[in-house]
C-alpha cells in the first residue's frame, strides 16, 4: 500500500476509533482490618502525570501482547512517537496537541530508564491495623493510581496509533500489526484496575508480614539464639515476602506463597522445645 493511501486510511480509522479518555476512578477509603487508603492528601508530594508514565507497560498486557505487537518498548517505536508528537511525521495531525511532546519525552526516558514503580505501605495515622498505600515512583516521589500517566493525555491512543503507522513506515515492516486506539484504551484501563487491586492486597499482605515479624521478634527475645540458622531463615523469608509485597508486577499467588512460607518459618521458631531459658544459658525444652 502506498503511503498516501495509508494516510487516508489513518483519517478514517481515527474517526472510527475516537473515544473518551480513560476515566479516573475515585480514590478508595480505608476500612477496618488493614485495608488501604487512597486518599488524595497526606501521602506525599503531589505528582503530575506529566512527570511519570506507566503507559509503556501496555506492551506487557494481554490486549497488546497477544496481537503480536512486540515493538512497543523498542527504541524505534519511541522515536516514532517523538516524530508524530513533534510534527515531523507525515502521520502527525495538522494541529498537534500540546501534551503530545511531553508524552513523547516520557516514552524516550522510559526506554533508557531501568527504574520501576513500587508499592509503598505506610501506617495510617487514624489507628493501628489501617494503612495508607501509594505508588513509589523511581524518583522517590509518591503517586496515586490516577497520577501515573494512564490517562488520555500521556497515554493518548491517537498518538500511539499514529506512531505505530510511523514505526511501520520507518522500518519497512508493512505487515507489522498496528497499535489500534481501542487496544491502547483497554490495556491502560486494565493496568489501572491492576494497580488498584494490587494496592488493596498490599495492605492486607503487610498486616500478615507484621504478624510474622512479631513472632520472629518474640522467638528471638525468648531465646531464638539457640537456633541461629532457623532464626536467620525466618528473617530471610520475611525479607523476601516484604519485597514481593511492594513489587507492582508480582502475581497474587506468588505473594501468598512467600508469605505462607515465612509464616511457617516463624511458627517453627515458637514451636515446643525451641526456646532458650530466659534466666539460664541452657537451650532446650
């Protein structure tokens, strides 16, 4: 197909695929039993979506991956996004949205960056057992689920669709699948739902981790030094569990498995015959 024909098709496709930007969900509220709070205040410095974006992670979603669109996180695609956003591509619209340039810069930075967002779980001031959860960005700043660049400005489906056309033209891969707007919107929506679910489960998992830490501390106080290897193992299992809890990409089943392993290790420290005498050097029942 000639490039002029593709341009005409682009106009028609964008007319058909035009849709509203990803809606921002309301922040959740803390509940009893270690639930998370996603309040809009008190979780750290405000972070604008123009400063960070999880949009490139749409390449890891089923909607995009299953279509064989494996070029989204390549240097060539980031350059194609920049070309469209700066108006140097023939697929760029006559009127360039002002936010497209900042979105393109984020794609370029993401390609060269090794940092990743993590989950931060903090005690909530209203009382014990309740926690505040936020995303911890690579910069060290906090952000809410609606502030991570999955909205229609920094994860614009029109921009990314045009960029996929530019990528295909630049690389000469005329058969490369296109990143259609509806795929971008579905993928971004799925990531935001995953964030909300992960943050909610992180608060509950943190409560389990705190219980494990309390058992280890009790065992150590009551004479866990009589079993240094078991004590070290329990602490190591807990460290792994805490790391998995804060990992945005960890699977819920994996989180549950590592927590269960740490729970078993800590419980074994408190089992009969493992205490040292509090008043004597004797280690035994």
